[in-house]
């Protein structure tokens, strides 16, 4: 297991923290998170890439694959595997963030995860690592869009057994967002039709380009509506 996590960390550091920002343009949007956010960035078709293209403005993408909300190791945490530490100082109007899935999948195997769920966010959405992180992001003056996860299409996905825990996590995050008009929760619960494999890559975990594009467009719509 340690070897597996180490390989994930190495891959994460190689594939994360893409920057979509031309150096001569001002920026107002920051993206943070795990592989949901970072996937497809090598081909410039990740979620932050789509947001940048749709809005026709730069987005700083600090997301890293395999990153977690709760991550104790200091060096790799500072390098991006701790989502909160992905934050980069700036005059942000919007911060797009996701996370928590790797905490459940790698932290408790999506089984008997009650304690882990409570550490991430309590049932009422008021305390835990996620509300704490979002509170710190809001102190910068930025509005926060917290993005949920793709659901398994119910065919051949190794994360199918995580559905129940994922639903609970997102119910709690939605309650957190309801407490602050400057926090938006984007649920992806209904994005993937049952039996449709086209929203996932071959591993049936990560988003396909189609999914990254659809999610990025939904985020851009939230920003455009304000």
C-alpha cells in the first residue's frame, strides 16, 4: 500500500499544477483540488482549461492528482498533495476547489468511514477540514465554488462501492455552502447517465475530456451569472 501511495504521489507531482495563465495578463480565478480538477491538463483540456477558454480569461491551476484535504506529510503536502496548501496568494475573485474523495478512497477504502467523514465535514456542515479550508479561502475575499465528484455510471467502475460515502460527503458540503452566500456547491450527481461510459476515462475513475469540458462549462456559467 505504501508503494502504491508513493507512486500516486510521484505521478501527482508530475501531472499537477498546470498554469493556464499568460504571464502578461491579470488573473482573478484560482483552481485547486485533486485529479478531478487536474485530469486532462496535459492536453490542455482539463476543467480549469475549459473555464479559461469559455470565459476567455486566464485561470491559475494549482490542482494535483492524488491530493487530499487531510494530508500530514510536510514536504509533499507543500508540493500540492495537501489541497489547502495549493493556495497561491493573489487578488482572486473566484476560487474553484474540490476534494475529499482521495481521503475516503485511500484513507478508509470507502468502508467504515464515519470518523473520516466527520473529520472532513460534520453532518451540519459547520466544522471539519473542508469548512476550515473554505473559511480560510473566503477570508481572502474570493467567492468559492466547491465542485462535487462524478458518479459511477454503474458499469465496471472500481469506485462503485464509494457511492454511499460520496453522497454523504456531498450532502454535508452542500449544507456548508448554504451557510455562506459566497460559497457555491456544484453537484455532478446527475451528470453521468446510467450505463454511459463516455464521461470517464478507461479506468472508470477519472473524467474524460467530455466530462472535463462539461464540468468546466458549468463552473463558467456560475461565474458568468454573478
